[in-house]
C-alpha cells in the first residue's frame, strides 16, 4: 500500500501536484486485537482535513474488487514468500522463537501452538506454496 511509487497511498498523497504528505507509511500488526496503522509525514497544517477525506475515499474505493491491481498483488505476494523463505534459511532460530513467543502471548491452546509450529515444519511459507 505504501512501499513504492506504484503503491496507491504514494500515488494519492505524495506523487500529486500539491502533495498532501511527503511520506506515507502502512503497517499491519496482528496481535490479540489487530491494528492497521497508516502514518502521514510532512502534512501541511492546512491539509489535515484533506488527508482524512482522501483516505476515506481510498478505503471506500478499495472495498470494491475492481480497484485491486491483481498483477501487482501477485508480485507482492511472491516477494513476501521469497522474503519469508530467506528469513527462515538465514535465521531459523528467530522464526521458531517468534512462533513460541507469539503462542505464549496470544495462544489459547496446545492446538494453537501446533498450528504455529506446523508453519515452521512444513516450510516458512504460510501461503500454501510447496517448495
């Protein structure tokens, strides 16, 4: 959503004639309660209301299937898979401990831990992609 000039948030807020921000960040946190955080840097004070209106329009627009650029989504998913594989190969200990800590914080049952660890057992993918 924000990592490249091709991303919707960069196009709508930064790469326009009169930019509403000089940087847009997008982060998803999955915990007990999930959080989607969008940050805007360098917003001129007089544009604060415009940022909210534009963001509301973008969110509304992206509730429709036709808005999504499927080729770009394919690319982003493939890149996420490659990064996950790389992380697992370079630091399997971090991946395993991450799952264990996640279970201690958010798991409710032994089955939750089994599900988390099966991702490691079957590969770092979590995307249903065989190696």
